[in-house]
C-alpha cells in the first residue's frame, strides 16, 4: 500500500456532514414552489433571527464569494470605496468579484496585525481620504470573522471599529466564512459579534463547516436590503430549487450543529498549535494554524504524507494548516508528532 495522505489543506476539502445530507434527503420529496417560495426558504428569516436574537432578512446563496460580493454591491455604489484588510478574502481570493458585482467599487486596503483592522487604522485612513467629485466615495468596511490569519475579533474591537465607520457614514459588512469557528472560540452569543457590535450585513458561511453548498446573506437592518433580490437574480444566484440550500441552513442551526462541528475543528487546531510552539506566526483562535516551517520543514512534512498550502511565497517557508469539522484525530496526532520532531 502507498503512503497515507493526511490532508490539512482547507476545510473546503471536507465532506458534507450527515445531518446536512439527511436534511437534503428530507427535502427531496414531492413538488415545491421554486425561487424561494418553498417552506424551507420561507423559514430562514425566523430561524436566523432566533439564532442572532434580532429580526433579520436572510437570503440563501450557494457560495461565499457570491455572498460577499452581492452584500458589498448592495452597500456600495459603483463609485464607492470599500475599506478592508490587505489580506482580506475579497482582496486576494475572489477574482475582483466585489468590483464586478458593484459595477466598479474600489477596494481600499489597510494593514493590521493578524489580518485585523483596528478602529484607529480605519479612522486614520478615512481622515486621510479626500472626498470630492474626483474621488471614490467611502461607502463600506468589510472585515472577516475569523480573519484570514485565523484571529477572532472581540465584541469590543468590533464596536470601536463600527463606531468609526458609522460616524463617517459607512456601513459594515462581515465575511463570516468561518463565523462558527470564531464564535465557538469566543464563547459568546452570535449577536454579540454582529448586530450588537454594529455589524450591518453578514455573509453567514456554512460550507466550510459541514454544508454541501450553503451560505446566507443576513441583513440586520431591513432598510439596507433595497435591491438585493434583484442584484442576486441578475448575478445568476437566485437558486431555483432553493429548498435544498435552505434545508441545510436550517439543519445547521438545529441542536447547535454549527457549534459542534466548529468545536471539533477548533480543538484539532489548538492541538496542532501547541505542537507547533514557537513556529506559530499567529494566534490559533479558530481552525487555522499558521507556522513557519522553512523549506526543509515543509519538505519533511510533505514527504511524511501531510498536505497543506504554502502561505505567501513558497520561498518564505510559511504554511497554513487547516482542521476541518470531520478531521481525523489520528491524523492530528500524527501531525503533532511530526511537528515535534522537526
């Protein structure tokens, strides 16, 4: 037999969890109304409202890129400016989707430790940005929870950031591709790091945490929804059989499935982080571990059967190790042993 492959590349490589598949099977009977008029999709506002502890308008989409880009296009005009961290997924991994869907909005990229924006950095950028007929108009801020370096924003950090944004007339979008992992790490209520902290719109991700292809755009202020539904249709993301996306999201929320899946991934990541020790380049606060391995260290792990992505240039020697909701604990133990042996 060949060497066993132990995959820590991405939570996107994971399976769909049994509860999600069961929800799909349960929804797969008989005829139902299309384009969101089915009973499952009609329950999303109520179910997500109960989850967050506030009235919401929620819209199902199939991908995180669609959720982010359509949310931001709703918040920003074509001549708008969207402030984000330079490591943000919308800046590095979405092929210009926010600009495409908004008709031209420009990303204004800012620095910050562990891929976090701070209120002071945002305030300085806004103060330094001239606003006239010649410039893009500040429209929105986009942040990631957890960030692209696996850090979780605390409620007070978010409140300070949103206060600055709102004082300047900007709306705040949160990319929640790993929202469940961040909330599980923080041990807080989902509302504490969204509407209570001033977040206006959330891309609520489930795909990385066990879903097949299920995300939602959640508006905490119904007045912001405006033309979202038309934008979604025009963009080709109004799913005809949307019951199969909504059924997954409803199952995800039921009996804290989201938290159980995220907790397993987070625990695995914590174990890997402890084994990495001084090689860590960022705190482990979700399900991602960023380590400085060097070229020799990366070669040694790959030769032992571990798969992972380089982070940044290959020559930098940095790796990203991601634990998934269904991560094999034996593989985690083997990885920890390999890291200790480097």
